[in-house]
């Protein structure tokens, strides 16, 4: 029987509204009173003396029930109503009334409209309810049974059990030389019989028996056969020792234990409930159980089994498992991590990846919302350790002519869309969690106005995230109806009475540009220009965000190898050897990606619009009145390459340079070294030069000068040092002559 009651009056059954948990054992073999009352949208559920209420949805105010199921449904019917994880009721029902009708009496009398499925007994027999709870592995009992005949050669045990722990010793029977174990192992029931000679017979049956449901067990040894039956499935094996059962005679000091009674056991004790235990022909009652020294609980017929995985504490599809102390969440098959799979494996901004070891700019998967659906963004790692940009591109990253759009009324309307893999919710969450965000906007005008300052109305608008028109320009304060040059005192715009350069409307090319920094309105979702601006053009840069408003939340595991594994999954090119020479140092430059394939979540490559793009960067220039007078035919900014392989010397080049150096050294040793040695061996005093004889082997006739400070002796031939320490003319051995220079 269930440990709590839930009523699902319409909607998703998993919502469980209302829910009753009386905080007492409802599966105690006793009768319980249950009532469910609906008054309009107010629903009251009462179990014994505990009551709960809830307001149901307006849609289900009138249930209009045409079919009522009592006790359960067929499997197909469960699927029809999208009900999972529920089994048919097992137990007794009486006095079940619905809208004044006794449904049990109607079914028993086989009245018209009542159908019974299967064999239904309308008599509730007295339940055999002998249950004992073992709440931890150290709780156990010794079972006392009547003495067996000396020639007894059989063993039989039957019971039901339920547990949420996959490992545990249920029953242990031993004599001097013979042992029998019934235990849970990895969710299966293991029955092993060890003979006096050490041989073992093992039977394994069932799976997922730690699901918290009741399971029927019959285990026996009869003659030379070992038999195990679990939930109606049977397995047998022959016994390996013919004299085995003789050891079970009373003279062998027979012992039977439940759970963790024996401190010298080889396995952890069972945690759960055992119901209606019977050994051989004897029913085991509480008086037959002797507590272990670690068992302090009062013995009573009650199953006090706590299910720590219901409701599932693991979020985002994590799998819950438990032992007798706590629950565990397996997040391996999800996009999340953490104790309860609550943290997305993909970080909410590029700042986090830099903290994990990202050293150079590249595309990474970002999950700003934390819902496990990442998008692709460019992470721009600068030389400033406090500034790492998260950059999101859009569909109009290049210079765009105003007339390249549909005209509606008097306005050209340009729609700005971001990658299909990025939802506006993700972008807004990134902006909200960042310290600063910005987007560069530039209007390159020719004989056309921008904001039509100071009189108005404006000739151009940009649209905020909620599609509201904004009539100020980049570099100006929100609501100021000015451009960047108009914010200075005095104004630096062309024309002293104007707040924008372009508002002069002369036949010259002028520029108004700057950053939009109001986080409450970013990102830009559209641009509108007066039809008179058809010859002008505009440039809108990517959305750039940096800094974090809240503390970086990472999983408790701080193992650097785990961080690197996560980093490589989110940014595949990242690694310890990633060069840092491609960092962008200037905070006024917004780099954009070169033409490389972007990242996409698994199976979503088709949704990533920015997975392959080639866009120019946007560089902010100082806003002054001196703007260029000629129209640019190419984007003003040079593309910044963020390929993490740029600037790196290839391995082949290093090998070739090393080989060349080795050759140079070898040639120097062959040709230059002998000449140096010869000069050293010629004992020339300071101020000499040496004249090697012409035609001598390996030496051309040329001067090797040595300088003297005495001009009076320059040009005179020097004597060479002889063996007796005096100077002699010439050198008979080498044929060398020395002169002053």
C-alpha cells in the first residue's frame, strides 16, 4: 500500500495536487479513512485526521467524468492518461462512494455499467501482517526456531521484502562448516550455499529489486537441489556436496540471522522491510527475534522505510539512487552537473571559461539561462584579466545601405535577428547577469539627417529588445535625443546648433557613431530610417558583455582536470597549450569571428546561424567634429583574426631552422676554426698585423691588421720571438712576416 495519497484533478498527474503525507505508516495493515471533496475549484483531501487543500485550474472545475476506475487500470490505459510510475492498488477497499453511490456494492451486484477486470474478491480476509524494519546496515536480529530432527536434510525460507538500497544481507544461516546467504547484490537477489569442502553453489535472480516495491522470495535446499524463486521466476542448481545438509543438524549449533546482526559478517546488512518471514514450517513472530547490540529500535509490526528518491530530488532528468543515509544523483546522461544536477555543464558567460583556464579568443557554448540548451558565442579574451567579452553576432554585421530594406510608409525598416540557436531569453539573461554590455552603432550619412536635432522629429530610430523606438544615438545618454558629439559642452558637432553631425544635411559624407550601453534596452532588434536617407549606410556591431554581477557558481569539485574536460567540451580548441598571442588588448575594439565553423549543441547544427560567418570588426574612433569628407567604399575597420593558431611557428619551421644552425656551426668548424688557431699560434705582439704568404695552403694573401698606438713605428717590419727570447726576422716555420700599422 502507498505511504501517501495524491489526488490529480485534471492536468498533468505529476503535479500532484493536492498531496497528503500523514507522516505515519499507511501500509500498517490497518484501515484508514480517506475522503476527497471538491467544491468549485477548492479541493480537500483528508486521510484519517490529516487534511490538505488546493485550488485546481479553472479548466478542470467541472470534471465531467464518464468513466471511473477503482483499484487500477490496464497498462494501455495508464499510457492513455499519461500516468507513469504507478501500479494498481493491492489491499482492501470498502464503503467507496462517489456522488452518493456505493461503487463497491454496485460492482459486487454486477449492476448495469459496472465491469470487473480479473478475479475480484469482495471479501477482505484477515491479513497476515508480520513485518520488521531494519533502518540501517547495523540493525539485525537473531531468529530462534524450534529444534529440528537430527536427520533433517532440508531448508526452506519464504518472505517478502522491499528496499531502496541495492546491497544488503537479508538472511544468513550457518552451522559449523556450512553457510547460506540470501543477499541483495547490485539490485539482484543472490543465494549462495557454501559446503564444508569450500565449494559454493550460487544462484542469481531478478533485477532492480531495490525499487521500493514488495518482492516475493522462496529459497530452499532439498536433497541435492538448491532452488530460488523471486516474484514467480525460478532457478535451480545441483548441490556440490552430498553430506552438506547433515551439518544442519542441531548438534552443529544452527544459527539464523536477519540483517546486520553478526559483526563478523562479510556483507553489509540489509536496509528495508521484511514481511511474513517463515523458516521451514514455522512463522516468525516478534517474540522469535533477538535484537543485535546495535539495534535500539522498538520492535513492532511496521514498515518504516524512507524513500529519499521520492519525489525525485535530482533535477533536469538526473537519476536518483540512495543508501540508508542519503541520496545520490547521476547526471551523466544530462547536460547538468552538481549534487542535484542543478548546474548546467555550459557556463553562463565567457568570464567563467577564463576562470577555468581559457587563454585565447574562440567560440564557446554558453548557457546564460542554465536550462541545458546552450548557444554559440565568441569569447574574446583580452590582456585585461578583468575583461573577457561574451560576443553575440547578428544578421547585419557588415556595412549596410539604408535602401537595402523594405520601405513601409516613409521608413526603411531593417530587422536585426540573432542566431537561431540563441533565444531572446538567453540574451536577456546574459545582459542581466553581466556588469556591462554595449553595442556599437554607426550612421554614415550623405545629404540626410539622423535625429533632426534640435527641433525633431527624428529621421532614424533603433528598436530596443521590446521593439520600442529609441530616438538617441550611440555615445549619448538614454532619452537625450542627441548623438555623441552633442553630449559635449560646448557641442563638438558640425554646426553649432546641431546635436548630430549628420543633421547638417549637406552634400558631404559625415559620421555619427558610438556605443549603446543601456542594459535595459539592449540588444538592438531593429533600425528604421527616413526614406530621404536612402544613399546613406549604417553599421551595427555585435552585442558585447563582460563582468558578472553574482558570484561564479561552479560545482564543488575543483579538480583542474575536471575543469579542463568541461572547458574542452564547451570550447573544443581550448587546452593547456593554447597560445595567448592572439589576445585583443584594446577595449575599444569589438572583434568578430573569421570564417570558421562554429559550435553547436549535439544534434542542433542546423539551428546555428552563426556557425559559419565572415564579418568585419567594428572599431570605435574618437567622436569629434572632424569626420572624413569622402565616402568609404570598404568597411572602416580591419578584420581581427581570432584563429587560435595565428602567430604560432609551425613545427616544420622550427626543425628547418635548427638544421640550418647545425650546418652553419659545422662549416664554421671546418673553415674558420683552423685560421683562428693559426693566428693565435702566431705570437704577435700588440700593434702588429700579420701577412700570410700568398698561395699558402688555405690562406689568401690579405692583411690581418693589429693596431699600434705608436705612429713612429708604423710600416716597419717586426721581428718574431725566437726560442732564446730575442726577436729574429721572419718565421722559418710559417713564412709569416709582421708589420706595424
